[in-house]
């Protein structure tokens, strides 16, 4: 039994020396302002979903600050606080609610959140998916597929990835507190685990293939690796891809389709180099669907798309 149960990831927080520049990038990435009267030292951005914000930036030196994880209720927060000697505090952010701030084994700040107020869906035209015509099957007849040009439509935060110093230690910490379930464990050699894709335990309610991914690289200090945001569909991702290129932002990797999780992906860098991903069409799993074991080739490879630049980073 875990101390609490994660429902999903809620938001990521960063610091940056220029909030206007970060805002311009995130608008081009497909987010919208969370509130109209942003504070001079803080920036909150949301997607089209009901989360009050999915990305926050405070004024300061560039860096990753925290990952927010939704838990079920205040009772979960109180259990976490009692176990780790922390406090249940008001969350000073859009949607308010309550937060317990925890520090994982590598020093990453994890903010367990509950009782946030949800907001109405963002009122802007969404490119709702039309049927796809496939070889031999043509469900779309007498209508035309015309892709809306412009930024993608970020809907929600899907997952966050950390590079850790000791995978088994970090795995135990997150599973003990949040009840995560392993979808795929990464073993470069049989019985040698260096990472895992883990999802929230929602029972019979489907969940993304991974809510958090922990990875122990062969060298280098612990680090934030990337955050990933779901967009409306494949056309929306590709339109946003072209829009970001035209806006002059730096693409990191993509477009392609992952093996583990199956997402179609497109990775970018924010103005200070942090990796940020658009994705769509990922696998959905229930708790009873269990998990598997995969190697580095499956982790770093793709079903299609360009080679992974991480191969170079790992000295491959």
C-alpha cells in the first residue's frame, strides 16, 4: 500500500530571467495565459483543459523548480505530510487548493496537490479530429480535411522525465508515496534495471502509458530531462511544428513515433534549453494491464522518425 495515490501530473514550475520571452515561447508552443493579470515576477500558463495552469515560471536564474502531482484528496496530503514531516499548506497559484512539498532522493521538489478548483474549458476553436481515410476504408466522404494553421493546442501536461542518480532508490520513493505502477522497466542487460516508465494507479480507469519516467544515465548528475504536453491530434502537432519553425524556435528531436508508449512526438527547447515535448496518440493502460521489460534500443529508438540525439549524449 502506498501512502497516497497519484491521479495525474498537474504542472511543472521553472525560473527564468525574462518572463516575457518565456511567455512568447509558450504561446507559440500552444499554451494560453492562465490569468489576465499576471504578477510581474510570476507567469502561469494553461492548456485547453480544465487545469488552472500547467506551466509556471518565476523570475530568476534559469532552471527547473518543481513538478506538481495531483493526489486524490486532503487525506492523501495529510498522510504524505505526516510521513515526511512536511506541512499541508495553501497553494499560492491559480486554482488555489492545498500542497505538500516533498524533496525526492535527488533533490527534486515534488509538490503534491489536492482540492484545486478546475476551470471551464478554454474557449477557442479546437481542431476536433475528423475520420481518417485509410487504404481500403474511407469513412470521410464528401468532406475535406483542411488543417488549421498556427500554434498547436496544448491540452494538458502528460508526463515529466528525471535523470536520477540511483534508479531503484528513486523508484521506491515515488512508488511508496504515490502508488505509481510500472509500465515498462528499462534493462540494458537482463536483471539490470536503469529506469522505468510509471503510470498512475487508477484501477479500471485508463491512464497514459507513463506519468513519470525515471532514468539513471551512465554518467552525469541528476537532472530534469523534459516535460511533455498533449496536443489535439496529429494534424495539430504537425501544424504546430511548422509554426514553431517559422517562429525561429529551436527544435530538439522529431517528428517521430516512440516505441514505448507509442506517442507521436515532437521535442523542442525553451529559450533556456529545457526540453519540452508535444505528443499525441499515446497508449492508454489500466492497472490490470501490467507492465513489461524493454532494452535501450526500444527506449531510445522509434517506430519511425529521425535518430534520437540521446544516443550521442550517452556515447553511443
